[in-house]
């Protein structure tokens, strides 16, 4: 499983490997053995089981569990259920995003709507979303209103972010700006990481002020994480198993492309425009566009921006060290920052 990849970096950063491994494995076991995923009709639940078995880093549920653990060392059945809710919601968005993108593959295997069909995928995603709220209310009945209100705000922003992404992808007359892109990824990606941490702190009984600080750490981490994804899609070391250039082939409006379009001049700009219209020479396109990204400094700017958001997250963590045990979160943040895929 891809989630085990982070363990290597955690080990390098001196966190006891056994404890983190146990936490990841316990979560994965509970996720894969949800009794609610084996109900009738199986045609609805089989696609849910399928998407949850795909390789994944499980960053969002891990942030929820570690945020809870910053206040209470002993993890409860309820907090594991809450972390599962977050992973359910994340996978609901992936199922529907793949339909909207008409994507054939996710993580190297057929997407849900390709393996089954579009109608089944829509229903499976819808069901996962409904189950999030059902499971959340069951796990924390006395906090259900507060939790659902807190989570729903983030969920709405994720939908807004997806819509904004669609709008920006179709925007032709004016170039997409870096500011527009950052606003989009904050909603589409970062707010769910923020909600994951905020919910973990809330479940542990943290004050509203502290919950908001945990949310902000997660949002900063989400911004950094997405920018890091943009960078790694082009500049990752292929020896670690990362296939590079997918965003280039799709003409995806990432930080790298937006930055290069702003800064490229002369023949570099003309070449970039040529490759944006060219689809029949994939390897040549990846090589050429990557070279333009390097020449314009787009890659360096992207990773610098990512590291800035990681620094913001670390600053908030340091501010909270006198209120909670933030060591595991600090180590996990470092592991994410040093990932290679």
C-alpha cells in the first residue's frame, strides 16, 4: 500500500517506526473491514470497497488521528470512526471528480465509473457521502451538531473548489493567475486537511480557539501538499516509481504551467504555446515543457511556495507546543515535506 511509503521518511526522522506503523495498519484494517460495506445490494457497495482498496497515503485520516493524539494518547473507537468518515468523504470526491474528468485510470487502475459504469459510480459516491454524516453522528452523538456544522463548511468549500477548478480549466480569454490558482486549491484540497485536523482536536475536547488553530495548520499543509504534487508530477525521481509528466500531457493548469506562461518570453513562450496544442508526441512534449519550466524557474518557485506553506504550518505547531503534545504531528509534517511521490 502507498500509505506505507511515508513510514520510510518517518523512520529517518526518528519517530519510533513501530508506533506509526501500528497506527497506519490499525486504521487500514478498520477501513477495509467496515461492516457497512458488505450490505445489499452488493452492486452499490462493491464499487465503494474497490475505491477504498486503491493505493493511498491516508494523509487526511492520519492528520485526524494525530491531532486527537496531541491531547489524548489513547485512541478510541470513535476517533477511528471519525477518521474513516474523512476518508469516505475524500473518496466520494475522487469518484465524482473522475466522472467529471472522464478519467480512465486512477493510481494506475481503472476508475470506478470505468470498471463499473457511470450511474453506479454516481450512486456509490452519493452513498459514501451520506454515510459520512451517519457515521459521524453515531460516533459522537453529543457533539454531532458541532462536528457536522464544522465539517459541512469544509465540504461545501471542497465543492466550490471543484467548480472553480472547472471554471479555470475552461478559461480562455484571460490567463489564469497564480492568485486564482491558490484560491482554487485552498478550497479543493487544503480545507479538507484543515477539517481533518480540526475535527481530531474537537473530538479530543480542545477549545474552539485551539480547534481553529489546528484547522489552520491543516489548511497550510494542504496548500503545501498540492503545490508539492504539482512539482513532483514533473520533477520527481522516477527511481521511486513516480511516472512523471501526466499534468503536462493533460495541459493541466498547475502552478508550474501558470507560472511558466507568465514568465516565458520569446521562443520559450512560442514553444510552450506549440506544445499546449500538440498531443501526438507525448515524450517529446514532456521533455520540452519540463525544460521550459526549468528555464523560467517555475519549478523552483513552486517548491519555494510549497515550503513557505510548510513553514507557516510549523509556526502554528510551535505556538501550540505548550498546550498539546505536537511532536508526532511535527514528525509527520516533516515526513510529508520530504516525500518523493
